[in-house]
């Protein structure tokens, strides 16, 4: 091939290289495509592209041809600028370096991956006065490069330098665009938190929502919110992302203020703590539930001079936090701190209001008690005066039988009223100690004693609702008062629901009716004795008795009502701890007669040899008091084998049932331990 033909070939190849690399904006793709095109178009043994590192001390291989190039890239091959290599010398001098026989070249790096190299050319990559790196081109032939090759390849190198610079600028622009988009996304997340904290004053809703927004907007591994406890000793986790967060909250996860954790340090010192590599961080709590954390940021939650807690943000990447992240997250933390403080102030205001309401209630009860004393005194006065008058008549032996009958009637009426007041307000003497009770079953027992129709009453219990702690006799009386109250309010439907309370350690039971309701201005007064919204003929003692009974059990009762739309009473009672299961294996043959429901299911699950069918051959018959009136006449032959189970046994009913021939009347069991005693 003549010199002119070779020159034409090189120029054509250079043009093809230029056309190929002009449209490539991905830096790595550009470099790799370039070395492949150089070798393919010019038929060279090897080509590689080196770019300067940040310190401009080394030229680092970024793309190399074939297996040799792959091996050197894996080894992170680099050459010192100005050192004993043609690449280093070319970059240092900003001029091409050519060795037509590398064996005689003083400045040449003998590369074991390229043993066949005989000629090498190093071409600097420059844009204006800026050096980006250099290209190495190697051949298996000696004296492989002519002046025309040098000129042509340098022109191609210049084009490559421009393409690399363009690709770098494009990458930088893409990075800046991504940063701008990320910044916009972060600002949107901050606005979401800001909007959320402005409207949400329930911490149990606000805090989980905040950690979700942080993780989703920033694509972080984990986020959690800690609040300082009352003793100011620990930061306690109140919300955490994902399953790890749920597990830690269940474990009551907490970190000591100022201890060996970033959260503890941030909360105590009231300044942000940032670790871009937690492996080298002394104040870092290594959490087994978060094994992939590589970067962590802890941001204090402060309002004024007061620190409420801290937020932790964690990433699986090192160096994960930018200045924008820190700024927007701290802004979010500041918004969150204000919201938490507002929620605490609201809770304190609610406590103050409740205390004020309680004080008013006690004042009302105190006034009612005074009225009660006057009422009882007025009812007792006829007894003493009438008795005195009868005594005078007897002493004077002037007996007027009609007058005596009238006086005795007045005594009986007044005495009966006094007893009724005592029974309504105080009830009979306490017959049982507080114990685990099944509230849904107590409502059914109350309906039985109060005579409430089953057609208008619905009793529901959420599955897995724990037992409550209470005196079943007194609670049946209280619930009966509420049922009668609903019927007196002309309710056609009464619904009772029992569930686990939102307040830890309590069970909620609520009774709702569609009756006439209670006017708002009277809702604070209904708990007072002798106050009634129903007019003449109603003594107004039922709700006062309910308040007394439930308060004695460390519970609470409140009312929600709207005139003409109905009333709901909400009762909170302490939840019973889960009792151990007693061993009831090997028990005798037992039959149960009881209404379908939660208690019957409990009995069926507890007793191995239990039958729900009437069978004269059974050893023992358990009869629910609710069905006793209807069932007893048909069970005469089993009377001596029959136990009547009552949630609220009264002296009158016990006497009646024993006279009917039953074996005994016992308190209804609600745990296997109590059931074992009954069967024992």
C-alpha cells in the first residue's frame, strides 16, 4: 500500500471513529467503544485509554482492549504522571510519545499482560490547556507508526478528548439535574411532613407517617423517631420503619442519653450527628435488626431550649448523605419537633380539662350527696313521728284501727323507699372479689336480670379480646342499669360491643342505643344521685351507681349522646393478665346447657368430655342461669346432678333453685382455673 493510500485509509478510519464516538454520552461506553474501534479500524495489537485521577498524580486505566484490558482493569492498573512510562511522559509533556522499538526505549513500562508489544504510541488527551489523560496504541510490529499515523491518530485523540469532555459535562449536567430533581423531591417530602404535622396531633399517627415519608422520599434503608422519657434518662423508640421498627417497638427499644449511640449523643448535645461510615464510628449502636446500615444521621428534635428526642436516618450505602439531605432533613425534624410539642400541649390541655370536669363532677356529687341526706331525712321523719303517735295511742289505749293502718302504711312506704335508695346506690354487700370476667357474657346475664328482650339487644365481642378484671355481681348490676336506661329512653335497638382498648392494659365495652338521647347541657349532671332527665317517677340513681361501681374497679365510664339520635356509654376496665391453662383432662362426663356465645365456646374448648345435648346418663349437668327458669321443670331427675352457674347469684334465686332440688348454685367461671374448682 502506497503512502497516499495508507493516508486515505487512516483518514477514512478516523472519520468512522469520529462518527461513532460523537453520539455517545455515557463516559464508560465512549472509552470502551473507542479502544475497540481503534484496534478494529487500524488493526493494532492493543489500545487503552487512561484518565487522570483527582490529584493529577496518576493516569488510571479506564478502558482496555480484550482480555489484557479486562485483567488490567480488574487490577486497577495506573501509571504515575511523568514516571517511567510513555503514558506518564505524554501527559506530563502534553506531547505524543512514540517508540518504534520498545526494547530500545528508555521510557517504557513493560507490561506482562502485553508481551508482544514492539511499537507503542502515547497520545495526550487535551482540551485547550486542560489535560484529561492519554491514549496508548500498541503494535506487534516494529516501526509500525509513520508520521502520517501520528498526525492522524493525534487528530483522533483530540476528537476523543472533546467527546470525553462532552460526556463528562453531560454526566455532570445529568448529576446536577438528578440533584435538582432530588432536591425538589426532598422539598416535597419536607412539605408533606410540614402539612402532616400541621394537621395531625395524634403522635401514634404522626410519627409512623413521618418515618414512611422520609424513607420513601429519600430511598433510605430505615428511619425511626425516639422521644425522651419522663426521667430524661433514655430516648425511647416511638416509630420505626418496616418489620425492624415494629419488632423494636414491641421490645420497648431505648437508648441511653449520651450513651454509646448517635441518637443518645444527638438528644443530649442537641446537635446533629452524622457518620458516613459507621464502621469507624465510636458512638454507634450496632443493631442486630439493622445489619446493613453503612451510614447514619441522628437529628435532634428541639423546640427552643427543650429537646424532645431525635430522628435516626440510616442507609445501606456509605457516604449516603449530601448537604441537601442534611438541610432538608433537619428542617423536617424541626417541623416534627413543633408538632410533637403541640401534641404534648394538647394532651396536657385535655388532662387539665378532664381534671376540671372531674372536679365539677365531684362538686355535683357532693351537692347530690347533701340532697340525698336531706331526702333520706325527710323520708325517715314520718317513721319517727308516726311511731311516736302510735305509741301515744297505745299508751292512752285509744285505738283507732283505721288510723293505725294508715300510720303503718306510712312507715312501710318510707322504710321501703330508704331500702330502695340503699340498694340502688350501694347494692348488696360485695359477694365476690374482683376476678377475670368475660364482659360479653356479663351483658347477657344483665339482660336476663333486667328483662331486656333478646330481639332488641345485640352483643358482639372482637376476637381475642382479653378478660377484664371486675366484680361480676356488681358489674351485672351496673350493666343492668345501663340496659334499663336505654329502654327507658325508648330505644328500639341496643348494641353492646367489647374490644381491646386503645389504652394499654384496658378493655373497652360500649353500649349504644337509638333512643331519645341526652341533651348536651345535662350530660355532666347525669352522674349525680337523684338527677334524671326522664321526669317524674324516675329516681335518678342508676348512673350514679354505675359510676360508683366502675370507679371502685379502677375503671372509667363516659357518655356520648346527641338529642333524638341516641346515646353511647363507653366503659374502660382493667384487662386481666393471660391466666395459665389448668389441666382438666380425665374429667367426668359433663353436659352443658347454655346460650350460644363466647362463654359456651370457652366451656366447650376447656372440657374434654363435654356434651351440648341433654343426656340423663351424664355425671354432671352445668346449667346457665339465663336458661334455668325455662329448663328446670324438665330436669327433675337430674336435679341432684345439676349445678346452676350464675354471673350474679342473689340470695332469693339461690334459695329458689335449691328448693327446686339442684345440687348447688355457684359463681360462673371464666378461667380454666376457676372451672377446675367448680368441677373439683
